[in-house]
C-alpha cells in the first residue's frame, strides 16, 4: 500500500439468513477507508457496476488523495467480482474500471 495517510480496513457483514446468500445475490458491498484520521464510507453497487463514496467532510480529505485511495479498487473490482462468481455475461456487468461517484449528501446518525 505504501501511501502515507492511507489505511485500508475490510468489513464483513453478518446476519440471520435462511440460506447462505451467494455473492451473485448481493446488491452492495460496503466498506470504509480511513484517510488522514477521517473515515469515508464506500459502497460498491454490484448491479450498476459503480462505486459510491460517502464523505461527511468533503473538504477535509483532498479529492486527489481519495482518488488515489480508490484507484486500485476501481480497476480491480471487475476481476474480483468474476472470481467470486458474479455472472460475467450479464448485460449489466462492466468489465473494466468502475466509475467512482461522490455522494453530494451526507448521512448523520
């Protein structure tokens, strides 16, 4: 990873399911990244092949640093989704870098 100020954390979701869902049944994969002691939520939309970034303080972390943090994920996610069994031949599947979109709204709990 080697980029100063960037840390990667990977989450797993747990739940009570009648059947264990397959990766092909998942609509979103949600995770978090920490940039300069600030957490950003990241959601990969498995149906639309897009990555969304939710940042409660968009002026805190420079856009360039956020782009660098997500560059590898945007390039590699298509290969990873194929590896976990997502249908490569689906009409909506995009092989190649997925676009990274920033949310203009923030969620406050």
